């Protein structure tokens, strides 16, 4: 997760120097992130305005694809409004662009999280942290979708001591926090219309990303952020941000944190096991070959969370089988009686074994467009679906 404004600690972007660990259910309700714990102690990050100096975008061309060099910003272009939180891999700050007033998020990777220092020279890049930030920026510059976090560009900054460069990502600010926060807040009403809409938003984003040949590898409810989208007044101007009318804004879900994203591998190309443990697919946890269908499994876990309003932690109710699959026999009784069957069916299909898992490009987005959702009724220990008259 990248940005929150409600006190929730963000889950930062990560590098891909992770070492695999086995899935072990615990009594902790904090999902474990795959990471390398051998890094040295983190250095502090300075936010002094960058010195006036000559910096050419040609310096980035060696790591970016042609015509993909992103916009460059200086720290002097930004006002830092405060810290939004930090995690093992990065810190995030709320900033305002001075020229436009646009609120953004500055994502600063901790040097020790990926080993070494984050400095780079004007004519040659040499540090691993820089390459990891550049990799994520390059990936984000290829993506443009309303349900994927907007990438504004790169902020460059000099260190006052050695006059070397640091590079940080600039991303859109999401004002309503994470989907995880909403799911777990039992005091907050959460109607089915909104749950299905958020699931459809995430499905739409992942369909788009997968069609680009990219897999996320860390799709979690913490990395799905909620963003208010203002409607327009009759004169064509947006509604005021603080307008109290319920119709003044709609809320959309956006997928964030592409720090572990990579190209979808070809058959036989084995990737390192990375991600957040409770959302990882069986094939990933078993250290086998995995591809974009692992993202589909993660989506299924998020859909189960939306249905039952529980953590992904097995101890909270999302039980796993001995092979790390979803134990739907234990999960289904936790589903409310009025659960839309289309959402429940999709969630369970996404969590099936890999060979039977629904394809991201063909199955994820279809359910949300249906005008009438069938509703299951509980009959003893079974759920009988009124609309299709079938059992699960």
C-alpha cells in the first residue's frame, strides 16, 4: 500500500531481492511480507530542497525503454505537508505541487531495504536501490488506467553533503485510505453495491495490467486504495472537494504498489517467491512456477474479504488447506445470507487450484456488469441460490 490519510500504516513498495519463506499460519493478524532481512540499518532521508543543478533526462535513457522517460521534478517544486507512514521498504509523504496545487505522494525507498545507498551520479547509475526505483518507475510509465494508481513522475534531489542524487517516485494521492481499512471497520456500513463495485474496479485494473504482459505479485487489500472522484456541476466545474452531497462524489478503487511487478514469465521461467504471505497462491508458496494466475488467486482472497469482512489471516477465518488453497467448506458458512452469488462464485473460482482457476482476462470483469445479482438463502448447512437454483 502506498498512501493513507487516516492513521493506517502503509505497506511500502518492495524490491525483488526477496528470499522465499514457507507459509505458516500464525496468531498475528499482520500479514508477513517476503523480504530479505540481511540489509543494514536504514539511513535517514533528508528533504532539503534540491540544489539548482543541470540534470538531463538523457541520464535515464539507459534503463528506460525508448520514449518512456517520465516527467522529472525537483524537491523545490514541492511542499512537504507531512508523513503518511512508513514500512520496512519505504516511507511515504504527502506533498503539494507548488505550481498547480496538486496533492501527490512522495515515495522514498529506504536505502537499507534493498542494500547500499540510493545515491546516483549524474552520468552513471551504480546503486541497486536506484535500479529498483527506476524499474518500478519504468513499469508505472507504461500503465494508464483509471483503476491503477496514477504515476506523476520522478522527483530528483541532491544530498547537501556529497552532492550526489537521490530519486523518488511521485504518485497520486488517494484521500480515502485503503480497502483493507474499510473491510475491517465493522462500525462502518458497507453495502453490497459498493463491495461489488470495488471488486469490479480491481478486476478491471488487473485485466488491463495482465493484457500489458505485467503481473503485480503483491495484490492485497492493503494495496487497493480508495479515491473520491468528483462529479461535475451544471456549469461544467467540479463539485467542491468538501461538498456534503452524497451524489457529489463517487468512490473508485485503484491498485497501487507495483514494486514487485514484473513481466509475465514464459512457461518454465521460474520466478522468486515474493509477496504478502496470506495472499500468495499455492503454487507460489510451494515454490513452483507461477504466472498471472497467482494474481487471480490474490484477487479471490480480496473478494472473500469483501464478502465476509475479515482479515486474510487464516486465524481470522480465511482458512487454508494443507496445500495452501482456500478451504471453502470452512469459509462459506461465514458468508452473510444476502451475499451476491456472482461475487461469491467468482471469489471461490479464483481460489481454485491453478489449472481450474478463472482466467484474469476472461472472467474477472464480467460479473460486475450484471443488472441482477442472484442471492443465496441458507438451508440448513447448505446455501441454495434462489436465482440459479443450485447449491455450492
